[in-house]
């Protein structure tokens, strides 16, 4: 079962120096988060938001700069049990880019991975836990890996592992750009 309260999303400013140095014209992505006990839980599994606004007791809004990776989980239930499991790994973008519209994310984001259903979500959560066990921060993982994971889930193929060698290659390639 998905945890009742979000554990990886702080309710305060994440990086004060980053927020202070923000340009007013920088396009930001806003992600709505919600928690209503035993009904709905929208939370971030991993992320590096610039800040998180606490709107009220149930709602929060996380703010991301362009090109940031984050994972949003949606869990819903009714009186008879769980009705929806959804896990999305997304990348924030700029308004001039072609982004997908996602409910609760303004202005939109690039969908790298979309897992629906308990089995698929649990499989992806296991991969995220394995990445964290190697001391690799999931927001630093290659976007190509998340797309590969999405395609393997859709094709019902075995899911690939993300290891330190693959991560080192991604970091080296990113440094060359």
C-alpha cells in the first residue's frame, strides 16, 4: 500500500539560495499535491523542487525550474478499496517546448514514464528503491532510462536495471554537452 503521508516531500523551502537567485522571467512548473485520508494521495516520490507552498491542510504546490525530473504518485480509493494507482516520471520544460498536458501540472511536462495499475507501479517503485540503494539520486538518472522503463512496461518485457556504469556514462555524456 502507498504510504498514508508523503515522506519524501518537504513542506518548506528546499534551496533558499536557488530561490533567491531566481530570475522573475524564469518559466516555472507548478505541481499540485493533495492528501485526503483514505481517499486520495498525490505526492512526489522523488524530486528537487525550488520550493513547496503549503496551501492548506490538504493541498500543497511544488515549484520546479525547467529540465528538472520528478516522480508523482497518485493513489485513489473508495469505500470498497483502491481504485487507481498511477506513477509518472516527468521532466519540467519551458512554455515554448511541446509539452504534454497533465492534470495538476501547469503548464505541462514531458512524460518520461507512465505506469498505471498496482503491479506496474510496484515494479517501478522497486527500480527506484534499487537506484537509491546504489547511492544514486533518482532525479539525476538519465531521462533515456525512464523512457526505456516505460517502453518495457508497455511491451511487458523484463525491466532493465540502472547501475553505476550506466550512470557514469550518462554523467560523462552530459558533461560533454
